[in-house]
C-alpha cells in the first residue's frame, strides 16, 4: 500500500495507519487543520496582539506559524482523502 510521507520536523518519527475516523484522534493532523482554518478566517489586530503577547512572540511569528500549518494541512489533506497511511522518516 502506498504511504504518504509527512515531514514533521524536529526529528519526530511517526507512522499512522488510516482507519475510519482515526484521524480525528491524531493531534498533529487536527492541529494543522485547526490552525489552517484560523489562518483562512484571519485574526484581527486585537486577537493577534493578545496571542502574540500570550506566547511571548512577535505577531509576524504567529503569521509564520499559521502559514506553516497551512502548508502542512495542504500536504496532509490529499493523503487523508485518499486514505493513505502516513509515515515520517
């Protein structure tokens, strides 16, 4: 069976076999999905300021994180639609 390779970075190793509804319980998939949706909807200046202050980072770093999540979700979503098991090597 074909496996979709997913780059998680930071040296993490992962192997996820697709099962019906199992992806709901895979945090990195759902975190990327949620952050991508937040990125699509957008944050107003007040929200951006509160989040960046809470995380002790610059607003630009929040934008970079959201953009990284969008890239990751765009990588994952087609694999999930095809029910391709995921591996990270």
